[in-house]
């Protein structure tokens, strides 16, 4: 049956993927309480909609850091797209560009950033890509990665800060799923311009000093991804950061971490409009997007649903996942009495 919502895509992907790959994508840390909580926190929120507001003409368009988006849903960085589909990140990039939104390309992609950028550039009026990075213990390699992202035309860097060490993914431990199958590689970690590849390892001594260092290496906007505490949001402000993504890595790092939508309001209040705040984790419905925007998010990002779409039908599958969410959001706006993104505010939520 044709999938009619994002959850149908998950079911279809579960049928199609080898179990260890499905579990790598779907799973999280330890008991996966945060994986669940990211979802259930949205279902606990209730919308108190408005009526009689002429919603015949609606626009979902918005801008984030001066980048225009057709609707406020970005693609969160996720690793290893070629585990889902042979075209991998290239299919995802085409779908994002066609939909008029930004793909945040993972540093641990199975396609080099240059090739993803080349595909993005073939689509008229495509928003630019953003590049997600981890700061590795090897700063030279990290600097090279930043320069490659700049040269490839990426519009921002997304520094993931929730991973000084790797979370305990028990599904992967059970399946002994620790290596990519033959033929796939961490494509950004091959020799480039004579620079030898670094080993992919997290930097356990990562601090705000690394953020300042990264700031000094580039003029690109930098967003910090993985913030859940308002005090860290305030520190981000004093370290020259340009945006925040409230995220707990989809519940894959610290289990029993707070649901992102629950802490979004306090982070929005802490930064008080000085930075755009985005949020990811558990967004599966148009009403979830509306709730996140109502609580002050400039935009949201989705991770796993993109992998399900990619698994089921490559570029078309990712495109349909985005389109289903866009249509649901458009419907939710109409039923809430909102004709444009700026009309979505906290009054819509019964807290
Ligand atoms: C991720 N995520 C992630 N984040 C990141 O900064 N770099 C990465 O390489 C990855 N890789 C990755 C792989 C897989 C399989 C998943 C599911 C997630 C986290 C991702 O960007 C995002 O924070 C969450 O996926 C958002 O939650 P949902 O939408 O999956 O619920
Ligand atoms: C993950 C890493 C790669 O969540 O970010 O699997």
C-alpha cells in the first residue's frame, strides 16, 4: 500500500532493510527512553486553535540565517545513506533541493561532500547545503574538512557537540554491527589533496575552546547541534556562534535525556532572539512542526524519516516524505487559523 504518512514509511523500510541496518537507523542509547520521549512529548502537547481567520492563501516559506526555505523543515545530518539506497546522499540531496529545503550533510556520509554539492548545484534555485562536522582529535583534518565544505559551496557549518564519546547502542552491540559493509566507506575520510585520512574518532576533551578555535578557522556561519540546556545556549552566544540546534541526537547518545521539544522554550527565552534556534528529534507530523514553531523554533529538522523514504524509494521516497510533511503542516496551519509562518506563536499551545 502507498504510504500515507511518515510512520508508514518506517513500516515499509522495516520490511525492506536487513535487520541490523534498520536497527542501526532506528535505535538509540540504552533503553531508548529518550528515543520514545522525543516522540511522546509532541503527542502530549495540545493545540488551542483559532477560527474565522481566512486561511485561503497560505505560505510556508521562511528564511533561516538568510537562506530561503520553501517550508521550515531541514534534513538533519545522518550517517551512511548508502546503507539505505545505492544512490545514498546523492538521492537525498536531489530530493531536498527539489523540495526547496536544506540538507545538512553528515561528515560521516558515504559520499564525499564535493559530489553531494555537485548534484545540489544541478537543481535550479536549490538552497545551499549545510555541512555537519565533528571536531576530531586531529585538528588538521578538521580544518581540511572545513575548507572542503567552503570550497564545495556549503552555506553553514553544523558542529555537533553532544558526542565527546559514543553512546551505547545496544541493538548494534547485539548485532555486532560496527563496520560498514564492503564497498561502502566514510567517503570524506579518504585521502584528499594529498592530506592523509584521519581515523574517525570523537574528541573526548572537546570544550568551548574548540568552538572558539573553529570560529577562527572560517567565516561560514556556525550552528551548534546538541544543545539542551539554556546555560549552554547562553555560552554559545558568547562564543560567536550563529545558531543553535536543540537536539539530543535522536536519543542515540545519553539515554533519559530530556525531550527536545520540552526544553525548546527555555532555550528560546535564553537567547531572546539573538540567534535562530532550530530543533530536531521526534518530528513525524505536520502538527509537530507547528508545535515546534509555536514554541519559538525558526525551523525543524528530521532524521530517521528521511532514511525511511530513502530506503523505500530513493530520491522519490525522500521527496514524498518531505511532501507529506509539508502538506500536513499546511493543513495544520489552516486549521489553526495561520496563513503564514510569522502567525504561529505560543498562543496556539495549551501549556
Ligand atoms: C544521526 N544523527 C547524527 N547527527 C550528527 O550530527 N551527525 C551524524 O552523523 C548523525 N548520524 C545519525 C545517524 C542516524 C542513523 C540517526 C538516526 C541520527 C542525529 C540526527 O542528526 C538527528 O539529531 C536525529 O536523527 C533527530 O531525530 P529524529 O528525527 O531521527 O527523531
Ligand atoms: C550516529 C553517529 C554517526 O548517530 O552520529 O550514528
